[in-house]
C-alpha cells in the first residue's frame, strides 16, 4: 500500500474544500437551517408530534441525510471528474499508484467532508430544536457507512459523466426527490396504504428510518432491514467500481 500516494490525493481533495468553503460548507448549512425554520415553524405548528417526537426534532435526521447524500455524491463525482476534464488523470494512471489507492484517496476525502458537514448541521440543529441521540454509536455508524457508500456512488457518477451537466443529474433529479419522498418530513404510517407500498420501494427510505432510530429509538422499518439495504447498496457500488478499474471504462478509453 502506497500510503504517501493515498495521503497526497486525500490532502489535495481536502485542500479544495478550503478554497470553496462557502459552496462546500456554509451554503449547505444555511439551506438546512432554512428547512428547520420554514418546515419546523409552518408544519410544526400543525403537527406537534410524530411517534412521540416533536415535529421539529423528527425532521432533523432526514435533513442531515439529505445533505450527507447530496454532498457525498457531489464531492466524489467532481473530485474524479475534474482530472478527467483537465487530462491530469493520465498522469495519475501512469504513476505507481494502484486503483485501490486512488479510490481510498478520493472516496476518503469526499466521505470526510460529508461527515464533517453532517456534524456541523447536527450541531446547528441544537439552536432550533431540542435534540437527543439515544444510540450515538449507531448514529456514527450510519453516518460513516452512508457517507462512504454514496461517495463511492459519486465516484462512479464522476467516471460515467462526460460533461458538467451530467454531474448534477443524479443528485438533483434522483437523490433529492428520493430523500424528500423517503420519510424526511413524515412517518410512512401517515400515508395511505398504496403510498406506503410505493415508499417502501425507495431505498433512501430505509437509510432515513435507520438513522432516525439511532436518534429517537423509533423507526418505520426494523434496524436489520435498514442495515441490509445499506449493505446491499454498498456491495453494488464496490462491484461497480471494481468493474470500472478492471475494464478501464471512461478512464483508459
């Protein structure tokens, strides 16, 4: 394992965050804070509690997951796409650096930035609603594994994309709607039977449910089910990345 290569890629990607601090950190925190204010005040005045949890506190895990998923994908996809766009990826491919080391550097940096952002949003939420974390270790586990999984997914998108527009397609048109329709602002038990079935086809629903359980001990589905869905998507991303490096798809072509 070439630890120097991994560290070099990791530090380079982390340094990019400092140069884009407003876009990477400040903007997502402000956007999430507006969700707390608007939804917590407007809807919270009409829905006082869900499953024994105040509405303002109930939406916190879903909003954190929204930022975590979108930022993990964006950080990782842009991180690998930009070297493709500028042509510097060929220098990386010709260097004595293995595919696993490239992956660790880019995905590790993207996941780290997303986790830091999620923790900042979690700290910010304390200013708006009373929070408690019933299972802090499980909360960190879901946070870290989700960040890694969707950073891998973002890495795949960055390899697949051949223009800047494609980098935004999946996060904006697919991931964000899935999060909003995955129980961020409501419990699935509040929906009619048909829409409960539709919601259960949404993989993000299981991530939000498991993450919310780590806060309040309540969930729409069992923790085991959430863990299995998350593990299945992680395995899919690992297999996809393995195939990309073995085939050279969009890298060596």
